[in-house]
């Protein structure tokens, strides 16, 4: 029995090499919480809570309080029982729930001696994948710089590129997209993300302006609550439209998938409350015959690795949005290589533990220790 006997909660901060402009604002650093759960037999599991604006998550301080409260209630319970009660322990804190869910999945798969992707895949009657294709985020904003960055990314092995839209005037956004499309071959897939920054009428006109540029996918053109408008755009657009911020839970995903032309779904385990909910949404999308794209949350290697294992447990699909480690000035482990694809760690669980020296370097306050 994997009884939980201790927890460690550490706040930490990672800085971006340069601010990332999005429709939700500029992101220059990520304030996160690392949770470590330990079992009586010596196994540990790690998870991360890293709230971001625009996803209706609790704030950073609220996530820390929720982690402390929930972990205190979980200690003394078997890991499986704690996992079953997780929603009750974190009713209004999906980011904290995601961190605890990651940690429990990591601990359980380590105890089983399996990589997390294999542990997840076997529960669905399939095998995990050893590598996952990933998209590169082109962060440069001037059109000429974006084109140069796109060429570098393609030369490094990427076949899918992504640009954030909505932080600037659309004429500047369109200039960037045109420059990137002209800089790379027709075989390079081009993915766009408006982060809900457009009104429906604006989105219609802007989709028409983008129609000739061979777009693979447009993520979240309108606000998260504008489900009817999102579905109208999805039905009329000449290229696929995806729901991202609109996918908050199983109920919202179900509503979207009931449409006659359902959108693609962007699955962020860190925003959905964890791997268990993300898996349920992925199954619903598969049954509905629509595609899903797994992405990270501008998080550390802990959150990215959990999302990578989740992507590797699913049937092969579009390139995942997991190549964001290179945006950071530092991390909790040495940065993984991601030249167009990521190798899935083959050791049990996430496949690694945070480097203590790196964690100490990035910690933003003292670690909280809890014991049963």
C-alpha cells in the first residue's frame, strides 16, 4: 500500500529569456509551486502548479494555500484513495489540483516500475510512444526577425511552427505570418494562436485575410466564454479552429464536441486540473472524431514532462506544443533536446527528479515540510 507520509512544497520562479507577447499580456517570468509527495515505502512523486492569466485558474498565492490544505488532508491516505478524493480536496483550485494529480501519477508509475506514459497507455489498452513530435514557438515579433527565427527552427528539424497573435495590431500580426510563411517551405505547418483576443466579427475578417497562407490550425480566436461564436467560426473557417481556453473541464469539452463541426481541442493538463481530467477529455475527442493537441503551460521541466508523457500515451496526432523549455533562462533540470521531437524519458515515473541545486537557485521562498 502506497500510503502518503510526507510532502514538500517549494515556490520557485523561472524567467523567460525575453518577454512573450500574448493577447493576455506579456509574460516575462513564471511563478510556480513544486509539490513532492512521499510514500512510506520511499517512492516520491513531483507535480507543478503554475497558474496563467486567461484560463480561470486560481492565482499564485491561492494555489500555494490550496496545495498546503490538500496535501495536509492527503497525508496518511493511500495514494489511490488520495487520487480519488482530489476533486473534493481542491474544489476551486484547478492549478493546485493539477500539481497534486501529476505528483500522484508520478509516484504511482514509479512504484509500478513504469514510465508514466506507459502506465497511462496500458490503462487504455495500448503502448506508450518513445518520441513525440513537437511544434516550435516563434516568439520574435518584428516580421523580419520572426522570419529569421522560423528559418532557424526549420533548419533545426522542426516541421510545425506556431505564432502568437493578438498582442499587436492585426496588420502587424498579418505581416509576421506572411513573412514566416514566405520564409519556410510549403511542407512546414503553420499554427496560430489568438488566445481569445478577437471579437467574432474581427475573427471572421482576419480568418479571411489568413485563408491563402496554408494555416494548419488557429487556436482560440475568440474569448473563452464565446462558445457559440467559436463554433460558428469553426464551421465557416477554411482551416481548422481549435478551442484552448474554452476547454476548462469535461463538461465544457463535451459541449464543444456535440457541435456538428466540433473544433480541435487543445489539452493542457496543467490547466485542466491534471492528467486524469485531460485523459477523459482526450477520450471524448477521440470518440467524437476530432483531433486534440497536447501543450504545456510555459511551465518548468516538471509540468512539461508530465504533458510529454501524457502526449506519448495517446495515439499519434498533431505536433505537441511542448518545445518551450528553450524560452527559459534556467530550469529544474538540464534542458532536454527538442529538435522537432522529444524523447520520452524511459525511467519510471516522469523519468527524473528535480536537481536540488537548481531548485535552490530558483526557489523564491522557503520550502514547507508536511508530515503525517
